[in-house]
């Protein structure tokens, strides 16, 4: 017998639509979950899956090795960077948890609840349609038999009636199930808004993740900057004097004080101190040691020329000369004055030096004054010492090599200051003054 | 009669009166508003104790240096160190303990330690009890005096005491200068407190 179409045309259209939506949801769900990195049973296990966590782990180990106090900037930075990576990992995990809860979970309920209901209704419809068709068949047969000659009309028509009743029942059942299927499928289609909401939730979760991740990183940036900025173990050569004093919490530059103290112990009677060059490799070594902030001056105890050379080099490598660019012109003008006028002219200029420069210049001059007092042994008179030291104390902006034209004026200035140290820097500062 | 050179270094917080103590000892004078020491200053003074002559070479260090990076240069070769605090400032007494620790670790094992509680003329403002400081000094085997650079009380005495305590053999000249290390750790662990009193 002929079979009825299970679905009417409109239901077929809806079913096609359901199929497409189902396919779309499946694809999204698959891609989304395969993109999640932190999978596992516990939070710890999930965090471990993230690359940020393993980077953080490595950074924390590094900071433990290096130390996180003033002894290692890198150690401090590793610690901060490790914290940032851990925070990033936590944000990533939170993001993935949110995606699972707000996007993947609801999508999954389509496959767990909505689609099975449709499928069930669909199966039910097929079955009831089959039942209806068989009732139809039986009815046709019964009608045909009732029309055969010699049939008990009454019996036959009773049977036809009974089967007809069954057929009607089956037909109304099909109708009923068809309606239920239509309802299920229409409801499913109507959920497109809900599905769309899931995608909005996804993008919102991404936005929240990026925002929090950005916050986590941005919180650490100023901390890292501050650590680097205030690092007392910054290289000292070529670093700005004020900056060096600030980060080390000092008044006198570390190179200046260490060299001066060493020379006071061992170099005051050395002939040609500051004039005779030390061995270049030793000087480089001492300089590198200062930059690394680990210096054993003991090694240079018997090498005063290297120590003096390093001191000169330090002054020469300051980004701005100790006597400043700002006062260059004034100093040079004073240098043109006669011997009697130069000393009083220099005093107000020197007093204009910024405090860090003033303190360090005074310290150096007090030391040089003392050095000159032993000039019968070391041969370094104020004139001699000025010639070798002056080019390291003042140069003009943009001048890279000692300028032969200004060397004479510079020496005149420094000679005047060293010879009259007590006039320029009287009283209170009584460094290196010996009482007997 | 022999003369013995004694290298000595003064340590302690900024403003406790290290330079004033040295001024009082060396020139027997006092300036009320001495400007703070920049870098370090060096002075010598010769004294006679029990018929022996001692020539002190005194390094007076700057107290405000944050990392004490160059302090070892001054105390490493020293035969004696005076660690000064201000009896009117509890925090300066705490610093004494950290200096003692540093000297125990980095200084010469035979260095003679003396603790000076300066400004003892300011009794009204006292924050550090005499007995606490005395007990602490005894515990670490250091000489101790409360001093006043203003009134000169005990200033010469502390140097005399140091002369008497110097070991007979001179070790001080063996090493001058030293490591400059800005990287060393600065966290000073608290000294374990003695429970006090002898077991009955």
C-alpha cells in the first residue's frame, strides 16, 4: 500500500532549518572547546597546562637563585615578571571557566536536551504514521471484502466501522504528534536569539579577560620600572652623577670615594700620580668591577696609577662634566682673568654648582690639595695636577675629545682652585686634614 | 718607648655625633651645628696610656649612606671600631646591632669593638636605657661608655679603654681597603635575646 509522507512541506522546511542550526552550533562548540588550553580536573592541573604558568615557574626559580634583595636587580625583576605571568595564567583560566559555564554549557544543552526531544518526536511521528498507514490498509481491505458477493453484510460493515474507528484514531494521533514535533522544532528555531546571546557572552568574556589581563600586566609595569630605575647596582661609569647618588643613597660617587680612600692609603707618595698611566687592561678591569658593583680595592693597593687612572676615566665618562655644561662659559671667562682676579671670580661660579656636583668637586679638591702637600715626593704640584685632571672636569657640550685650545684655560682654573682649596672650601668640611 | 699606630673607624647612624666625638677627642672642642660628614674624614691623634704611645688614625665615616657600600674600606683594616648611637634615639641603637653583625661577619676577628652612647647630657630626652646598652655590650664583649661630646664626659676614656684592650700583636696594617659591594644583603636578623640571669 502507498505510504503517507511523514512530514508536510512546511515541517520539512523547518526540519532543514533545524539541521543547519544544529550543524552551526556543533561547529562552534567544537572549535571553541578545542581552543581552550587549560583542561583538567583541578584548578592546579588546569593552571599547569598554561604556558604562562610554566614561564612564571621558571622566573620564580630564577629569582630564588639570584636573590630578590638589593643584591640582584635581575632577581627582583624575575620575581615581578613571574607574578605577572601567574596573574595572566589565573585570568586565562578564569576566562576559560567562564566560557565553559556561559557558552559551552548552554550549547551542550542543545545536544543533550533540545535535539533529543526533537528526535524523539520525529521517531514517534514515524511510528504513528506507520500505524496510520497500516490502519488505512486494513480499512481498504475490509471495505473491499465487505463488497464481495456472499459476505455477511452486517458483520462486514461492523468490521469496517471498527477499523475505520481505529484509522481515525491513528490519524488524529499522527496529527497530534505532528503538532508536537512542529512545536519542538519551532521552539528550537525560536532559540536562535538564545544562541546568539551565547556568542555575545563569548565576546564579553573575551573583553573581560583582556581587560583583567591588561590590568594585571599594567599593575606590574610601574613596579618593574621603579625597580630598574632605583637599582643601586646600576653601572656607574657613564651614569649621570645625580642619578648615581640617588640610587645608591650616597653623597660622594662610589668610584670617587673608593679611589680616593685607596690612594690616601697607598698612593700619596707615588711619583707622577694621575700623570702616569696605569696598565690599560687593569684599568678596564677595575672599571668593569665598579660597573658590576663588586670591587676589591685590595687588589689595586699596589697599583695606584690604575686607581688614579680609573678615577680620571670616571670623571671623563660622566654624561655631563662635574663642573657642568651650564657653567662652562662662566668658567672659561674667569680663566681669562689675571692671576689675582681669577680666584675671587671663581668662587661664586663654584658656589652655583648643583649640590651633588659641589660636594663631589669639593671632595676631589680636598684630596688633590692633600696630594699636592706631598709634591716633593710625588712631584704633583698644583700646576702638574691641574694639567692632568682639568680636562676630566670640564668640557663643552658636544665636545668629544680633549680640546687643545681650552686645555690651558681649564688648567688655570683647577690650579687656582687646588692652590686655594681652603679659600674655596673652608671650615666645616675637614676631610683629610691631619691633626698631630 | 715605642709608638703604635692604631687604625680606628667610627660607625653609626647619621646625626648621632660621630664627628663631634672625634672633634672632642682630637681638638678638645665642640661645635653645636657641625655640618654632616660627606664621604669620610680622616684625622690623627696621639695619646699616651700606661707609658705607651698610641697614634690613632681615625676614619670618621658618613652616617647617612644608604647601602654602606664603602664602609668595609674603612673598617676592614681597622684595629678598633667605635659604634656610636644617640641615647635620645632608639632607632640609632638598633643600628648599632646591625653594625655589630656586619663587623662580626666582615671585620677582622680581633677588632676591638666599642659602643658609645652619645649625647648622654640630654637625660630628659633619653630613649635608650643605660642598662640595656650595657647588657648588650657585655653580651657581645664590646667596650661601652655613655659619652657626651658636648660636656666631654667619657670621650677620652673610651679611647683609653680601647688602647688597653688592643691585642698585643698588631694586625691592623695587614689589609687596607676592601671589597666594595653594593649587592650584599642588608636584612639584619634580630639578635637572639639572652633570657637574662644565670641558672639557679
